[in-house]
C-alpha cells in the first residue's frame, strides 16, 4: 500500500472510503480498509459476473445488482439491448458520487434511462421486494454467511428471480 497515492478520502455515514492511484494497478477503491475495486483488474471480475449469465440466457430484461456502487456491473449489463431495466441497490450514495467524479463510465450509466438507483440496505430491499428479476447480480454479500429473517439468502434471491432467472455471484 506504500505505492498508493490518495486521490480522495471520504467519511460517509456508513464507511471510510478511499480512492487511490497506483502506477500499475490504476485507481484502487478501498472501503473500510478493504480493497473493493482495482481499475486494471475490473474486467476480470465484472465481465464474468455479467456476461456469463447473458451467455446462458440472452433475453434478460430486468437486472438487480446488490451492491455494485462502482457501477461497473451496471455498465456491463446496460450493453445488452434486451435489458429494459437495471436496478442497483446500494446503501451508500457517497460511493456512487465518488465514482461519478473519477470514472468516465459512470456518466453513461447514471444517464441511461434504463438505470435506477435505490439507496437502501440490500437486505431491507430484499425483505420488501415483490418484483421478479431475470438476473440478480450479487456484488455485496457472502451468501454462505447471510440470512434474512432466518432464511438463507440463497432462497431469498431465488424467490426474487423470474422463471428461468439467474443469479450471478463471485465466490468469496
């Protein structure tokens, strides 16, 4: 971490957010001392997370992204003409504001009519959700450890999927 140059540091209501620059890695987003995003490795994470489900079902219309404040998953999902709506649920708008100030892809995502940001805790959103989504991208939880009202989050996400819907997740 000695090679990181701080670009911006924010203390939001929820987190300590740090955006740094590294000579080889590009921008590095750190939230509460945990690396969340490395610019030059972005494709290795977000492209499989988004494009593999579309390879399985090329007619995905509605996408829910849990977490994903870097907007990279949303950027990838919005590349598909079949997508009518991308709902991103993230509880800390300060992350989105930081990304909007420092990443060029953010404006195309935020200005896309198909994009909807819900500023809410993802568990609270899921608890009250009545909608079905064709694709749910989990960019937020370790699914092996999270329960909602005593129910494994796997089952909660399954209930929020449309028939034939898919959930995409990177295993932690």
